[in-house]
């Protein structure tokens, strides 16, 4: 049976390339039209056509637990409609989620060849490289820079978002890809020239991430790097201590250190973490006795502009989280209705005036609180179960991999996906179609490649 030229394969290639690079959204009357609204139905139709014609095969990867978890959340989302005041956003939000599920399950079950996986990697790699170069050029030539959040930045011309619309979204995409890039450069490739080429691409991504000026993403990047070392300590440390790799890291580190606002923004990130973790104890000046037993004079320091604006941002973010939490507490079983957070925001700030930060509607800036607020306890448990199953599958396949490539891809996907989960604690990234399609499409392809890689060596 020949399935190498299936329509499913070609539409998957097209989706891998178009979704990261081309963002557009318009309306035909009341109906939205965007790249994913065209491509996901096209993939479904291609899959059904190939299935009917017998031009595709299915692999034996188990999707039972994914189907159970996805179905549970979709059912609970539909039940939450009984609590919804606004049905249009409820239907649209549920429809989008179902489209991600269908996309992921198709990718999981369709059997592709080794050459096809290589082509997937080349196409996505080309798109990712274009995005990184475009982001760097965006800053150099100062075009279409995002000016939001510049009040605390003294030197920056703006924040880059490349083709991902928003600097926060772009930083999440970068953190999703960076772990695999650094592992390929340091662990997988042995040829010095190839290593340095991939390290250069990794360097471009790091510079892009810095230029998004998203503090949460910077912290996540550092934690991801440490996580990589913990997962592959011997192989990674053996690779990183090669002279050319050490020199490359040193050059990149020095370059990043002297980039605009890096030092002040890093201090601000530390301050923000202190405020979140230790709350009012952050940067508290504690006086102690001097050598003569007298109390030392407490020195009052004038707060910096960066600290003041960071403090305001932290307070606002915590207030937004509290708003979502209050919605959840008032509706603990099924929430306020799928997709209804934004439209019910004003209702709750009127009911609880201490939550009002001066907006008629505002994002909760936390995907998990949003899901809990909209679908209740049942919804958030089913939602998280999907990701538990996802990570368990990656971990199992990691330990089954017979070669370095498999382990590198599994570790890269695990760490990259973890960064995505972490950044969703400070943004609603799981509700951004462009990011979600990349996450589920790339995740599905890597999972099926890992399964194939393991099976062929049995």
C-alpha cells in the first residue's frame, strides 16, 4: 500500500509552515475567518478522503486515554452551557477546542514514513528559522515593534513579536522550541560545523526571546536550561564542555548581558518573583545591631521606576487572578460557562469592587484559572488530565528510545512543553489558536515519531 503521497501528508506540511508564519483574522459577516479555520477542516477532509481511498495507514499507538480525557472535558464544557449567560463565546470556545483535539488525534494515528518525518522537520525548521530572523530584523530596523509595556524600559525601542502577534505569545513559542535546538547542538550532532550552525540558530532564538522583554519567559528559559541538564546530565555536560561550544556560550552570554535593558529587566524579574512568593517581604530592609550594640540606622532607598512599575504589574496580575478565583468559588461545580469569563468580568468587579482595576473586561492572564472559572472543578480536573496523559506518554517513550536522536527529541519536547505549561500561569496561551495548533501539531508528530523509532528497533 502506498501512502507516501497522501493528501493528509501534504496538508500537514502546509499547516506546519503556514500556521507559525501567516497570521490573519477577518470576518465574513458574523463568522470569523483565519488560517486555522481553513487548514484544520482541510486536514480533516484530506484525512477522510485518504481513509476512504485507502491511501493512508494507521500506526498502533494507543490513543484510548487521550480520547477519554478529551471527551470528558468536552462533555463538561457542554454541560457548563447551562451556566452560560452568553452562548456565542461558549460555542466558539468549545468549537476551537474540539478542532485542536481532532487535529491531534489525526496526527497521532496516521502512519508516516521516516522520509516524511524528515520533511516535516525541514519544513517546520524553515518556518522557525524565518520567524527568528524576521524577529531580529524587526528590532534592528524598528518596524512593527510592540510598544505595550515600555513604560519601565529605558533603552528598548520596542518589543518584538515576529509573526506571533504578541510578544508574550512569541516568547512562549521560542521557549517551546529552544530546548530541542540546544540539545541538537550540544548532544546530538557530532560534527563541529553542524553543531555551530545549530548553536547559531539557538543564539538567534535567545536574542529574540530577550527582545520580547517578557520577564516570565526569561525566568522560564533559565529554568528550562537547568531542567535539560537534569534530564540528560552526562550527555549534555559532556557535549557542553567541548571548547568550541564553551566559547559559543561565552560569546552569547556576553552579548546578551549587554543588550538593551537586560540588566535592569533581570533585576525587575527577580523583584517580581520576590513579590509573588514573599509578597510584602520583598526587598524589605532589616536592621540589625552594630558592633557597639546599637541599632543601625535604617537607610530609606528611593524605589526605582522599574520597581514601581513592576510592583504595579504584580498587583494588577494578582488582582486578575483573584477575579478568576472568585468566579470559580461562586460557581465551583460547572463554572460560569465555557468562554464566558470575559463577558462576565464586569459583573464580578461590580459585585466585588476591590477587584476593579479600571477595565470593563480584561484577561485573567492564567489559563488554568480561566478554565476553572468557566468550567468549574470538574472542568479543570478533566482539562489537566489531558496534559498529565501527554507528559506521561513523553516520559514513557523517552525511556524506550534506542538512540540519541529519540532521547533528544523526547527530552526537548518534554522540556519545551513544560515551558508552555509554566507560561500559561501568567498568560492565556492555551486559548490562542496559533500557539495551540503549533503545540498539538508538533507534539503529535514528535510523539508518533518516537513511537515509530522505538518500534523499528524492537
